[in-house]
C-alpha cells in the first residue's frame, strides 16, 4: 500500500502523505515514494500536504532511527537525502498546505516548499536536537532565511514548537486560513501559478535558487556525515528511547 498518494487537478499535482495512523511519519518507503512523485511529475505546480490530523511528524523512529537500539544503517556514501535532492532541485513550484503538525523532517518538508499556506491547526518544530541529532539541510539553510538567524537558532537549539499564528508573525508561512479552507486556498494559489507561462516560472525559480541557496549537494554531504556520527551517540539513543517511553530525556554529551 502506498504511503504517498498523487492525484492531478488540472495542471497541479497534489501529493499527500497518507499514514494518518502514525501522523504521517516517514519510513524508507515514504521517502522513496515522495522522491519519485517529485521527479516524475509533469505538472506545472505541486501541492504537498498530509492526511489529517498531521502534515508530517518526521521520521518513523522505529524504522528510520532503529527505535533507539542502534545507529541508522548506512549503505551509501554521505549525500544529500534523495527526497530532499528532488525537492530542492526541481524547477516546478511547490506549495505546502500545512494542515497540522510539521515537525522533524516534516518541518524540513515544509521548508523545501516555495510557499507555505497553513491551517490554523498547524504547528512547526525542528525536533532533531531532542533526538540528539542535527536537522537536514533546509533547517539550517532555509529556516534562517525565513525567520532570521536568532529565531532559527532558538528553534534549532531548543526543539521548541511554534503555532500557526507565530509562524505567520515570523514569516515562516505566507498565510494562515481556517482548517476547512486550507486545501482550497492552496489549490487556488497553485492554480494561479500553473496558469502562468511555465517556462518563465521555472526559470524564475531556478534564478532564485542561484541567488539564495547554498550548494545543496556539498551541504548534504556534510549533514549526512555529521548525522552518521550523531546516530552512534548515547544521546541519540537516549532521545529516541525517551520519546518512545514518554519521559524526559537525560543527555550526557556522549
């Protein structure tokens, strides 16, 4: 059964992460399907959302993080996460319709969109530090662009979660709408973009990437290497176990 569903509406592909029983947590299959959906699209615009009640709660800690029992297996050389590579390098505009919690890699997913439309129920958090890890590349490269270095540092260093109203005040999202109006609002915006000359829109996006973004591949290698080290730490294992056991973590710096 697919974790990620795609359906076409006119010139827009709606990509939905569909694991609502685990708040759309991502397993390896989810990442593969998300990457494929972005790389194979023939749409003029993408809308990414999650099945209610969440947008995406990040990694499935039992599969991707080993449930706190050991390091994530590494079968490839350090690299940019393939799903992130697809999203960060596509010239197709991406609108995130954030319907609930966007935390961990769900926050990264929202950050990789060009425009974020949020439900009043949306929440945002870079939770990686609570698992003894660093964020993926968008958390460090895109978050500061949107909210400023100081607020980005606060979110990254504490793992605190902010609500939709705060996200709008900080410039993390372009607008906040009532929950039932979210997908219609995102689709209206995506449809407007899709109606513009597609070659011009794609080059505008490519130009913004040249001006504003780092070398994603080089940065991805650094993040992947750093995560490989952090996955082996006691603090990472403690962070995951504390989450699964619903208790406060006790970090030791080892």
